[in-house]
C-alpha cells in the first residue's frame, strides 16, 4: 500500500507539469482528452507496473495490484481536488465541487484500478508460465483507463462550455 500512496502524489506532480503546458495553448484539447489521461494513467499505475515488472516476487496475490491501482487513483483524486478547488478556482460553484468530488475519485480510482487489473493479469500469466512478466499484457488496460479518463475529461469540458459546471 505504500507504493500506492507514493504513486498518487507522484501523479499529481505529473499533472501539474502537464497543466502548466496546457496554459501555453499547445493543443489544449488533445492534452486534456488524450495525452493527459494517458500520462496520468501511466503514472498512477506506475507502482503496480513496477512491482510486476521489477519485483514480482513481492506480490502476494493479483488483487493487491488492483488495490494498489485503486488507492493510487483515489489519493490522486483527493490531492487534485484540493489543489483545484482551493488553489486554482476562486469560489468554485456547488456544482463544480460536487462534480469533482463524485467523478474525480470515480474516474481516477477506476482508471487506476484498470491499470492494476492489467498488472494483475501480467503477473498471473508470468506466474503460470514461470516467465518474466510481459508489459504487452498491461498495455490494453492502460489504453482502456486513458479512454475512460479522456471521455470523462471531454464530458467535463462540454458541461463547462454549457455552464452546467463552473
């Protein structure tokens, strides 16, 4: 679980760097809907991926990797919401606060859990074959997590443009 608690804050730092480049206006839509979610899901899932690829002997069961992903995503969501709602947005609307505290943990937690599922599948396959884990098994799960995340970001942009959330 310590790995998950480290991965969440590490992903927040990555998101801050990414958001600072978005302010420059370089393909902001692509950053928010495609590139950002892919980077965040990779970084939030880094602890589970690292354990599978470098320290598979430390993994007692596949569910642990899913739990690491989930906790990493929830830690990320909490830190991102505090940063966004306290520092970035002056006087956030009630709707924005509800949106972020409901959908932030849901999107980040489920996305990171998907990466954890991929890591667990790679770990189980390697255990069964008595081979080294294959990152190719994890890759589609990272893409799935990024698609879920990107879709949520796109929905957020649309709702913001329609003044449903401010």
